[in-house]
C-alpha cells in the first residue's frame, strides 16, 4: 500500500481545510470501504483525514417531528435507535439487511452513502474501467454484469450503487447537510448521486473535499407505514440484486401517500416517480401495485445477463406495497 499522511481533526472546518490543501486526500470514516480499496490500489490517497473525532455522532429527534442523523453515526446504532425503529422501520430494516454485524458496528452513515460500486472491473486495477480511469472503456457491458444496472445506465458505465441505506433515505425524502470550502449547504438525497452519462467518474454532486455533516429526515407523513425488502444471493453479508423501500398510506382502500425507491438497479437509488403518480388516489391492490411497477420498469434496458432483475424488482416492490397496504409485517432481516 502507498504511504500516506494521517490527521485526526476535532472540528469540521479543520477537516474541510485539510482536504482543500491536499487534492489527493480522502476522508476516513469507518474505513470499511476505503481501506479495502486502498489495499487493492484503487484508492491511493496521500493523506487520510480521520473523521472519528468530529462531533457528528448523535441521532436527534427534532421538535417538528423530523430527525437529524450525524454523519458519523454507526449503522448499528442508527438501526437500533428507538425513534428510528418506531417511526422509520424502513430505515432500520434497510440498515439491518446490509453487510454483517461487525461491519455495521464500524460503518458510518456518511461512509455508507459514499461507498463505491462493487463492479468487479472497478475493483481490479489490471482491467480497464471508465469510472476508475476515464476513457479506458467498460468491459462489464460485454463481460460480467449479472449484478449491474438495468435502469439509467449509459454506454460508458452500467455500475450500480451498493448502499441499502441510501434507498431507504430516498423513499424518506431525506436531505444531506454538508460543509465545503464555499460554506454549508443542504441537498436532497435524490440529487446526491448521479447517473453515469458520459462521466461515470462523477458519482455524486458533492464538491471536491465537501464533507457530509448530517442527514435530515422530515416528520413522517400521517398514518403511513414503511418497509424495506432486499433480494440477495445469500441471507447475510451480501449486496442486493434488487431492493425496494416504500412509505405508504391507505384510506378507504385508496392510496393517499406513496413514496417508492428501488435499489441495486441503477447508479443511484431509483425513485419510482412514474409508479407513484400512477398509484396516488387509486386502489391499493396488488394488481394496481403490479401495474404501476410495470409502468415504472418500461424504462429498464437490461443487458443479456441481468434481465432477471426486472421481474425480480417488480415482484419484490409489488409484494412490499401489498404487505404495507394490508398491514402485514415485513419479515425482520436481522443478520449476523
Ligand atoms: C463484505 C461487505 C459487505 C457489505 N455489504 C453491504 C450491504 O449489503 N449493503 C450496504 O449498504 N453496504 C454494504 N457494505 C458496505 C459497507 O456498509 C460500507 O463499507 C460502509 O457503509 C462504508 O462506511 P464507512 O464509514 O466504513 O466508510 P469509509 O470506508 O470510511 O468511506 C467510504 C467513502 O466515503 C467517504 N466519506 C466517509 N464519510 C464521509 C463524510 N462524512 N463526508 C464525505 N465523505 C465521506 C470516504 O472518503 C470514502 O470515499 C458491505 C461492505 C463489505 C466489506
Ligand atoms: S460498469 Fe462502470 S465501474 Fe464497471 S467496468 Fe464499466 S465503467 Fe467500470
């Protein structure tokens, strides 16, 4: 591994200043993704700025019913937080479906949102990859792409974003509070990650060195239920092949509120706005949910090896919405 310098600032402004002085620097949170990539030679920072001493480690319910989640909160702590379990089960379930207990104890909210794709070619520095080395090509299109995107991809990249947390946050209309050399700002989680287009190396809309301080959740909409479902190759310690996060309210058999996000299908959490529009005000039935998902997934452009993800996502999201509508409890997925 390449030698690097190390700093552990105690305030956000100092952390941002350190990154501004050193374009080759990286923030280090739990290190569960960054350190792996350093060992593989994919990341070669000359400075690590450890965020472990920053004061963004609390989950704070707000007086308006919202929630402020520090970027340094560990995935395990957020999943187990009583307010989250009571008011945002979709968030707790998404976190508990990710990685393993040990990883969740180390991984942070900020790091989970900015973790990199698990595309095999991206992680192998002997292979070309437009995301890692722009202009070198995308071997995944004709090679191994079973896990990769069916929505929003481009000829330059078909990678998916691996985070479960981000999918739940997309359905919850979360916001991300940041600090950069130009000052603080807030952006919608649905604008944080980017589709690849001509520049798959531009994965998100943060400025160089911009630090995530916290994630904000609005107050839960009245009478809503929420849940997260994930399909993966094994029951624990595996990334999603498809996932769905939903927040739903039903009154007199009609959908009065719906927010739906699909995971592992694109380079960002896929907010299913077409399905949402089709459902709002209509019947809360399995047939209607299935039709809305069919409409959403007409945008899918699968590759020869990952077409199975389209019906998988369709059926998974339809089942989730149906169970939320009928009050069925989503099965708990507490993994080891
Ligand atoms: C075997 C394995 C299985 C996994 N399975 C899953 C899974 O099923 N679902 C899932 O969602 N995840 C999964 N993960 C990913 C794991 O959750 C991530 O590695 C973890 O969330 C990253 O968090 P971290 O705090 O360790 O980030 P780090 O590795 O420290 O950082 C990741 C990136 O985020 C940047 N960063 C970190 N914090 C900030 C901040 N506050 N502001 C700006 N930039 C920041 C870093 O510079 C780095 O680029 C898995 C990981 C492994 C190793
Ligand atoms: S899909 Fe994206 S990350 Fe994977 S090889 Fe192609 S360009 Fe690289």
